[in-house]
C-alpha cells in the first residue's frame, strides 16, 4: 500500500483478493481510491491506439440541444461509448478481477446480478472548464440518499497521465457519508486524482466528483470510465445496441451478460426475470448461437 496525502493509493500488483479488500476499506472511508498499474502496458497501448482512432472521427461537444446536457458534456470534451465494438482490449477492463470483486461486494447485496452502466471515453480537450461536481447515483435520484444502498460502482482508467493541468478527475473524499446530499463542497474539500497512465480511480456512485479543467493549449486527457449498476435499474448505455451480437458472440458469457446480452436472472426465492424476449433469455428467444 502506498500512502497518499489525499486519496489512498494502492499497488495494482497486490494479490487480487487482498487488493479488493484494501479497495473496499478505502471506499468505505473516502468513497474513492487510486490503484496504480491496473492495466498492463500491452493493454494500455492497444486501448490508447484504438481510442485515439475512434476519437479522431468525432467532434468535441454534444449534438443535443439541451443546455444542461451540453454543460455536463463539456464544449471541448469528446465522449463516446460502444467500446467493446471499438476495441477488443476493452474486455480486459470489463472483466477486470479487482473491479468485479468490488462490484460483487457492493452491489450483489442488493440484486441478483449487475450489468454495465456504461463504458465511456471521456477525452478532455484543451481549454475545457471544470465539470460541476455530482454524484453518479443521482441518475437514479429516487433511491440515492444518505445512508442508502450503493447502486453503482465506477472506475476511471487513465489512458494518459492524469495531471491537475490536464483535468484529472476531482473527488470530494467522504462526501458519500454526508448526512445532507444537498450540501456543496468547499474548495479545500476537493482533491485531484493525479495518477499515471495505467492507473484506475475507483469510486462509488454516492461520492461527489467531476472532471477537472484542462488548462493546457494542446494536450488531451484520455480517461475511460467503466461503471456497473444494479441489474434491476436502467443503465446509461444501451449495451446490446452498441455491441451487436456479431461482436458479443465472440466474448465470454460473463462479458455478454455485463453488456446486456443476458436477462436478469431468476432465483429460487424470486422466479421473475427482467430484460427478456418472449420471457426467455435473449440468446434463447432470438435463436442466437
């Protein structure tokens, strides 16, 4: 374990079960934690190349006319999903044992199974202003409350170095434990998750955070956000629409399930199923093989 002055920093080379336990302890206390070397050099290089290729074809900013969406998105930020289709190496992150171990511990007490909320590139461009601080669990605001259950767990993977000047994600440690979620953070409560490429910032859906300002003139911050959500909630990303079966069929069954190509399962205590066709699991109902 590497002690950090703000957010705890952990060594990604730690034995996975021990690392999961250390991450969970940090999340309980602070709501966020940095893990160094979460991604191997080979996977990092492939992902970065694939994401640069995809980003080169896209413009910054949103095509939505809604002002609140535009403000959240960022005027010089490129966002896109469908990452399983855009890079075979995305599966390495989707099935990352540490991230899944954390999601198992925090989400499975409240659901039979969870699935991907979104796999989303967040590439902050030069001159971008800081994003306003928010809680991801406010996507499901009716159940996001102080002392409530965790509904989503995220990891921001750094595909480039995250520095304060480039817009490293800002976090308010401990804000997931506030008794009043309407309270605003003051400046000295906010810390920047500065970390080298290959690291990951894991955080819960109830902690305040937001992208930082990119004050450079010619550099882009490449961040890959991957999050999971309780299986009985609607995720941000329409997984099967962004990952067609022609791509998903080559993936492990666990990856298919996380991407929405399996139904929410029944159990002995609860025979109901969600996300079905003809009330069958999707591959069965659609005769997929």
